[in-house]
C-alpha cells in the first residue's frame, strides 16, 4: 500500500474524491426516498424512515471523513504535473 501511495499520488487523491462522491450520492438517494416514500401504515413508515435517517447521517459522516483525509493529505500526496 505504501508503494502505491509513493508512486501514484494522483490515484490516491482520485480514490478519496470518488469516496466523497459516493457518500454524497448515497445521501441524496436516502433523502429522495424519505421525501417520496409511500407506506402502507404508520409503523412501516416509522421503521423505514428511521433506517433512511441513519443511512443519511452515516453517509454525511462518511463524506466528512474522506473530505478531511483529502484536505489534510494534499501536501503529502500532491499530484506532480509537467516535467
């Protein structure tokens, strides 16, 4: 793993940004399903929405964690452009 980080810092940063995008997509999907959900009864609605809320909050925490990694590792894994 450390050899990969030393050889390809741009790939490492791309993976971090991809994880941020993945977390944001998951958050948007959870919010969309919460807003447009149609349920048979109140108990089903409460159960489903509590699960979607946990998923939305978890995905935001996931995004924040990878954003911090992307910001704080930038000086160490900067992409070298040019010759």
